[in-house]
């Protein structure tokens, strides 16, 4: 049944109840009115009888004088009085009177008529015979007059009794109607409560159940459908269930690959690590990072990149068991939780996945290229928290990349390298402690001019963090954690402040410096407070602002290109420069050169490192140089580690190079050299 049907029944029931209440009370009120009217009529009749009684007394006095004394001159008045009394009694007769009273009235009228006849006889009797005749009429007259008096007394008594009875009945009815009114209202109130309870059970209870289910769904529980409810509520419940299932799926799954997303995977990992029964079993966490995926996106386009990600997701699902969990953590990063498994089996699954990914090909400009992935495997025995376990797997993946990519690396605490790496695992608490206690150290790496016309000293500011044991920790270990917990803007603020403070003490070095390159994280471009801080800090800084060049990554800039433009223009207004770091080789990247107000382009080191062995990378570097020169921007190549790269880059017109071939990173402030004693 529909809600409107229930509401219609509810309204009709209320109207029916109100109508019945009105009928009951109306009937009782009408009855009171009838009794009141009857009582009033009785009172009026009593007045009439009282008047008739008085008139009868005068009539009898007159007739007594006529018959007893022979005063014939009173005959006419007495007769008129008698006719008047008869007429009044005739009017009263038959109007809601009892049979006895009607009989007495009829009898009274007859007696008056008889007396009037006697008066007529007296009036017609000669005077000399009058005395004799009166003596003959007197006995009959006495009996008639006595009967008349008794009839009048009976009528008065009967009327008084009727008035008393009517008064008692009226009072009883008035008392009864008060009780009846309250009882009727009580029954009506109970009726309304019963109808409300019925409607509440049919409509409100299902609605409350729907609300409770919705709140439970918001808290993360399954949505429970509402049954035995109106059609609309049942339909709404079904829609809510479908909606919550859809939203839950969207909230926990990656829309492209339909794998679990990072949030759902970490929640599942927390549940697994908190479950003692599951935690007692052997399980492993695999961290999978596709090699050079950014190059695929830039050269072949995001459509091809999306197809590659979908294909990789399909490979992962095909090569795991039903009770293993696969997730896409973001970008080209995937994770697998391998349950109830030995170390050998986990490595076998990881290597099988690596080989399957390596067989995957993508197409560009008529050529086929193979894909590869670096996989880190971390057993659950290594760490106690989700963050540390993810960092372990991430670290193992990094070691797999450092070993030449397309490799599987097991994070093993029994090996010395893994043990050293484990000591470098940090948490957000370590980062906050480093920020609060200045446990960061500034390093620099030279940027060397390759063309003869380029002069001056340039370098990039690098960052290291002091660990608990006093050893330096590479940003490769703490920056992913900083990005995960949105601490990169605070780190950028610390670096800018530290550089400005350094040159307050070493201002004499500024004359020989051409450029100081400072990295900004992707989140800094959307941080209005950091932008304000940079402007205020540089305005009061001793460093000439044209010597400062901020490096931002291409991927960070294109996430919000309008905001990046505004940020760069505001900072460039001070006189600073900007370099587009990790610039790719695809044509999709070239459009950003026209949109972003950069001064320099820094080629992605992965492309530079492989350009002598990979024709695509070589062509990409050459293309970037040509586009950069056309845009009047300086070109910087990083990851330069041998002379052959130097020669090739110089011929291509690259302006600057940076890498281990020229200089390794060194502290910005060198420790003082102790004099020999």
C-alpha cells in the first residue's frame, strides 16, 4: 500500500471519529434543548393554570352570589368569566398533556358549561319564582362547583408535579451530557491514538528503520533494507541500498582499474594486522612500481598510459589467489597483500607478475615497446605498523629499481643492507621532530655549464635528515612520507628559511654565485600561506633575487596549471627564476612550455641516463633542446655520469649538466679545517 493510502485512511478515520463525536454530543445537546423547552412549556402552563385558577375563583364567587343571594345583575359577568375560562382551557387541552389532565380539563369545561346553563335558567326565571327556583338549583350547583374546584386543584397539582419531574430530568440530562462529553472526547482521543499508532507502525517505524540503516551505512556497516513498509519507503530503501553499495564501491575502488584504492587497502591492512588469528599466519606485502611509466604517458599520451594500467591490473588479478588483495595505490604504484604464504611462494608470485608485465607491450609511432616493473616484497614480520610495512615494501621496491629495474627485491632484516635500510625507516613523528628541532641538513650539487659562453657558479640545494643515530637519511626515504602526510610545504619553508639564514653569515660567497636552485614540492603551488612566506622572506633576504631559481616538477605544475601560473608569476615579480624539473620528452609536455612562465628546463634524469642506449630517449632529449631553444629557455641535464653523455649533451646544445661526473652532493657549509698543532 502507498503512503498516500495510509494517510487517506488516517484522515478519513479522524474525520469519522470527529463526525461521530459531533453526532453524539449534538444528540445530547438537542435532548437537553427538548427537555429545557418542555420544562419551559410546563412553567408557562403552570402560569396559565394559575391564571385560570384565579379566574375560576372569581367565577365561583360571582356564581355563588347569583345562586345563593339572587343577585341576577352578576349573571352576565359570571357567564363571560365562565366562557373565558372554557376558552383558555380549550387552548391548553391536548398540547402535550397527560390523559388524566386532559380528562380533568374536559370535565372542568363541562362543569363550567353546566353552571352557565344554570345562570341562563336563573336569568330567565320570573322574579316572583326566583327564590323558589334558586332553592332547587342550589344542591346541584354545590356539587358542580365542588367538582370544579377539585378539577382546578388537580390540574395545579399535576402541573407542579410535571414541573418537578421536568426539572429533575433536565438536571440529570445536563449532568449526563457533561459526563457524556468527556467520555466521548476520551473515546475520540483513544481512537486518534490508536489510529496514530497504526500509522506510526506502518509509516514512521519503516522510516526510522531507514534512518538507522543510513546512519549505520555512514559508519561503515552494510545497509539493511527495510521490509514490510509502504511502497515508496521500500523503493527508497532499495535505492539507498544500491546507492550505498555504489558509493562504497567507488570509495574503496580505483575507477580506472577497479582495484582497491589506497584508502581501502590500508584499512584492510589495518584489519589484517589487528586480527590475531590472521596475524599469526605468514603473509607478505608486495609493492609494484612500473618502470618509466611517466615516459609512456608523456610520449604516447594518457590514453595509452591508462590502457597500460588496466592491462597491469588484469595481470595482477590473474596471478594472485582468490584470498589475496590487490590495490592501486596511485599513479603507477600497485600493492598486493599475499595471505597464508611461504616466502618462496611469495617470491614466486612476484616474479611471475614481473615476467607477465615484462611481456606486456605498448605501441608508439609504429613500434612495439616492452613494459617492466620493479617489485619490493616485505614480510609482515619486519614491521609492526601499516606505515612501516608500506615503507618497507616501498624501500624494497626502491632497491629493486637501484639494482637495474625489472627486478624483485625481498626486504630481509637478516641481510646487512636490509638492516641498514630498516634503520632509515621513518615515520611522520620523525619528520615532525626534525622540523621542530632543525634536524635537517642542507647539501648542494654543482650545476656545470657545458657551453663556453656560460660562466658563473650554479648549484642545486639538496636536503638530508639526521636520523636518531646521527646518520644522514636521503630524501628518497623521508620525502614519500612527507608527501603522504602533507608535510612537504613545511619542509619547503624550512629549506627557504635555512638558505636565507645561511647567506646572512656567508654573504661574501654570493658574488661568485650565478644561480641557487631550490626545489619546491608539488603541494607548495597550492599553498597560499607558503607563497606569502616566500615573498616576505625573500624581500628581506640578503641574496639577490635574480640568483634564486625555484625548481618545480612538471607533474606538479600540470595538476593545477592555472594555480601554478599565478604562483610563478607572483614569485617572478620579485626577480626570481623558475625551472621546470623532471621534464618529459613527449609532445604532450611541450604545450606547458608556452603556458608556464619558466626560465629553464631540466630534463628528466631517467631519459638522460638512457639516451646513449635508447634511441627514443636520445630523440626526446634532442627534441627538448630544440623546443627549449625556440622558447628561449636554458636546458639543464641531470644524472650525467660519464664523459660520453657530456659530449653528446654538449653537441645537442644543452646549457648545463648536473651529475656524479662533475660533483657529488656536499654539505652547503663545509666543516672548518683544524690547523696542525
